[in-house]
C-alpha cells in the first residue's frame, strides 16, 4: 500500500536524506516549466510546437516532445536526423526563466542529479546561474561509450547523468517512445561499468520529480531507474514520486499503489516550493552568503587581510584566499580552481609585488579567473565577476596590467587593501546585498 507524503515527519526525513547525502533526485520534464502569464507551461510543450512549426505542420498539435517526434517519424516519414538537427537549433538558444527548477537547485546540499529530459544544457545552465558552478555530465548512450561519474559522496561540483542521452552533445538522444524503449532494453548491459552511477540509483533513497510516464512505460522506466525489482521497492530505502496531476499520474499511481512507495497529491511546483521553504528553515542563511576569491602574492599578505576584514564587515560575504582557507590534506590546486569557479566575484590584488612574478602561481590564478569571466560574460545574466584592485601606487591600466586584464574592465584603487565606503557600496550593489 502506498503512502501519501504530507506531514512534518516526512519533510524532516527528506531533509535528513539531503544533508546526509543519501538522496538521488531524478528530474523529469515537469521540472522544466516556464511562466506564460500566470501559468507554468512545460518546456516540452514549447519544443513540440516549435519542431512541428519548423516542419511546417499546422494541422496537428502535440503536448509532448516525444508525441511530436512520433508523429513526424511515423506519419510524415521525417528522418530522425532532420528532426534532431532542427531541435538542436531550438534548444541551444533556450533562455527561459524556469522557476521550479531554479528553486530546487537553490538547495545547495544537492550536488548529483539524474536527468530524464534530453535538453541537458538547460539544466546545466540553470545550475551555473544558481550556483556559479559548472556542472560536469555524462550522457547514457546505446551506440557510444560513456564514462562513470566520480564518487558521488565526494563531489565538489554538481554532476548530471543524462539517462536518455543529450540533444547537444552528439549523443543519440531518446526522443520518441520507441527510442526510450530501446534505451531501457540496453540500460542494464551498458551500465555494468558505471559503478558510481549505479550506486546512486541502487543504494540511495530516490526522489522522482516530475517524471510522469505513459502507462505502458511506467514499469520499464521506474524499473530502469530504481535498478531493482519493483516488489523490493521501499524494503531497504525510501522512494518518493512527485508528479503533476493528470490522467497519466492517476494511471501511474494506481499501478504504484501495489508497491511500498510514497506519492504526493499536489503539484511538482508546490512540492519543490515547500521543500525549499523547509530547507531554508532548517538552514537559515544558506544560499544567501556570497563569496569573493582574493588572488594575491605572499608579499601582500597584510593588504589581503585588510581587504578581507573590510569586505566581510558588510555581512553575508566570505572572502576566500588560499593560506587561510586550505586545510591539511587538501589538493590545493584543485581546491583553488573549484573556489574560483564557485565565487560570486574574483578579485585580483595588483601590486608591484604581484606584477614582478610574471610566471608565478598568482598569474595562473588570474588567468583562471579571467577565463571564468569570459565564460560568464557570454551569459547576459551573469553580471559582474572580475574586479581587479590596485593596492599600491602602480599606475592603473599600465602595460604590465593590461597584459593580464582587458582594458574594458574597471580597475579599482584600494590603497593597502583598505576599502573606502564608495568601494564597499559598489560591492554591496554588485552582490545585491540588502
């Protein structure tokens, strides 16, 4: 008999799973919804409409991408590669706000995601917007080899496993229902070497979010993703299934009532909203604190200490620099790169000392920070990231400085690392601090 997710105990248990890294979220197309007026519209609906328009089909409507692809392939005899090529052109330019997905990604304790949608670039872009971290990913494929993920209990950056392939990564995505059936048939064989991915499915509690499947596919898809016989569901772990209300959900839940699973009676958006609220209640301040990476040379230690102290007085900011924040046993190079990518701002401290070491590690940090700035600058929503500061009497925009930083970048003057109120006000504004 299935249980309905509702009371405070259920939320507390789910939050414990997240905090203890004992939960694997499995995301479906109902997580990818954008606002159209006062309604949340599935991205799948938009893509199905666009692909039919591109094929000049006006006498048929589809509500899902797989339905549109099935129609084009079977009824109109359109070649799969033609459909795939046109879909790529649409998906790569998608830039909708996806409030449900963004709200879920704000739960920073979650770092591992199983994605059942084929437009993985959308998920990875939203991860970056939410966390300023680049997600790595692996795409399941029938025809191509694919790599396992790192140890999921030790992830320092988000990881996405795209279980039905990827539209944009030259991997054969499962677009039609026939494709999905093919994937389920090969899944067990192809996954034999992906021990970490299998562990995330077999040994963790599972949270299915927005993964409504057609009735014929429920047994295949849920058996595939749970990685165990359905009669063993819930005997060793918790399995929670959250989908939007529909006839498909009713059929799916009618089937699942024979197994020890937990379902939710509301919408996917309502569930995510409450989960986010419960998480914030338990972790006050999480998701609000900003981080600044301070890049300096050892001779300027006093200046970096001054700058750190001055900026952190604003509140809700952590200034990271290697000497203070590295712990024994850390891989310092890897941790520095990770923190540069995670930072909301990258702030190089420019001085005669740092400019003299032209091939020193500080210059490598500057290069890494500049590359990150270039990457973020390509995204119109990224805002400011690279804030160089001169801490001595070095001339602004000199040849030595322009060698490292584009002349379009505003360089601030902060003598001896002591910020004035104007500088602090600018930082507060850039980081949107209250």
